[in-house]
């Protein structure tokens, strides 16, 4: 399989033995030769044309040319066969110069490149996969030899993990339950990418969650994910969560099946504010944790509650409110109004990143305030955090929101609710 001339020597023009080895190594490092070996293909001889002195250069640089020939005859890589050509003329006579370097077989190639140990390691990986009765993994390694060699030091553990998962994994198991010596959750996380490759060629496609991204190992291979929790506390002593306890962290999956008794739920973004909330009748507070409000979506029973949301007055606070309304359209905002913002001008801070996303689920008043914040009408990147609002103002607004809740829910469009304005703002 003749090839074009390889790179030139350091002197700038004539091919050296190192140039030929480098050219062969490029192909080896791409895995070409190992793929052919794994497939059992016959070796196709490789010929590399050598750029050497021309007839004119022989006359002008005879000693340099002779040294080049001597270098090839004395230092040609072992396993490389040289093909010669005659160059010369009447003045210098005919001279026999190396014209092409040939490699005629696998063994000669391994010798020329000094990779015999690497090849043995690679064939050992293939044999291990076959011995584990994982033919698809063997085929993967045969097609991806360099990637497989990159995992040679942990290949045995990878095969054991794949074999265990293929034979024992079922929905409901945690990754922690993969019972293979030397394989723990840290090992699986560190080798998630290659394990994903190997499992995808091993498992029946029906056992793979195709909608889950390849980076989500747990969901993609249908292991049990870590449960989502919601932290809740009662704001009314007559409303209990669990026995005598006023606060609890509850699994979302279980809370979805067992609604809270209160008729009103107040979702608060900031933890400190959540902890300091005043007593409110028939009300349970949930710590939303910013964009973590997505965890509330499975709680379908919230649609039957008077659902209040209180977040920071900034563009992201309104984006979170919009996201909550995607699941619960009747959710009302509280303390996210212009009166609250302007009352606490001295407490404003700067919002680090401003979002200008379209938020179609905001009310008209919320939408106007959101647009003003996004366009920095009140001032540069204005933000009012929950914990900076005066507590007396909070108590007044929350009690008014609770009092107006029933009337608001009786209207045909709960989104027309407007936050109460204190007399101090009138």
C-alpha cells in the first residue's frame, strides 16, 4: 500500500528513519492497525516513499548524500525493508539510494514501532471480554482500541460491573447496590462515560431510558435516583405534619401521595426567611430554594390549595414564579409588588445576572414590574432580597394575603390578585 512521502529531516529536505517511524506511529495511534488485527484481517503491506537526494544534489552534496544513505543502512528501524532505486549520471555514475520503506507484516510493524507490549495488552483486553461472555464489549474494544487501552488498568473491574448490571440490575436498585469487588459508587462515577459506552452495546435497548442524557447514568440505566426532598414547617399549631413535629423533610414521591392537611401553602425562596415566618392560620410553609421549585410539580394536590409564592424582587424571582405557575396556574405572588420594592429602596442590592426571558404567566402588574427590572428602569440591576424587607411589613402583607385568599380563589381568574398596599405607601 504505497504512500506519499513522509515528513523531511531536520536539515530540511530528506526523509530520515525517524520520519518514517513517526508516520507509522500516527496511524497506530489512530487505532488503524489494531482494528485490523482485532478483526482478523490480513496485514496489507505499507510502503512509504522516501525523499532523498536528486541526481543534481548527489553531484553538489555527495558526502552529505552518502551520510544519508549510510544512516538508512545502519539505522533503519528493525522490521522495515528498504526498496532502492538508481540515481546518477555520466559525472557521478549510478548510485543506489533508498527509495521506499516497507513494512510487510504485523510483527514487523510492532517491532519497528516498539509497541509489542501494547499490542499484547490490547489482545488481552479482547480476551478478557470474551472470557466474561461479553462479545459486544469485545466488539466495542476492537472498534475503539485506543479508548480501550486507556482503561486497561481498570478493565477487569469495568467488565465485572457491566456483567453484573447486565445480569442483575432491575428498576428500584440504587447504584450503591452494584455488588462487585472493587466497584463502588465512586468508581462508577469516575468511569461513567466508558461504562455508558459498554452498557449501551451490551444491554437490550428496552432496558435503556433513551430520553435520559448519556451524562445521567442513573436515569439512563434505570437505577433508582436519589429521592427529592421538600422541607416544610407548619405556621399554625393546629395543623400538624408528623406527630408533634412542626418541621420535616419529606420525600417528594411520598408527599405526592399524602397531601398536607393545611388549606394554604406558602412557598418561600430564602431559607432564613422561611424559618422566621410569622404564625399564619391553616398554613404550611415550604422552602422553595430558588429554581428548585421544580420539585413541587409532582404535588398535584397543590392545585387544590391556596398556593402563595414569595421570592426576591428581581428578574430571576419573577422567572421562578413563572415556572411555578407552569405547574400551578392559580399560584399567587405575595410581597413581590412595586410598593414593597419602593418602600425598601435603601435595602436594594445589585442583581448579578439579569434575565430578559419571556414570562407569559405573570399578571399584568407583575409583568410590568418585571419588565422595568429587566430594563433597569428603577436603577442599575435593582434587586430586593426577601431577608432585607422589614418584618412588620412582611407580617402585614402576609396576613392580608391570607385574608384575601378565599375571595381570590373564588374569582374566575386568580391571577388578577394584586399585592396589598400598606397605608404607609398611600
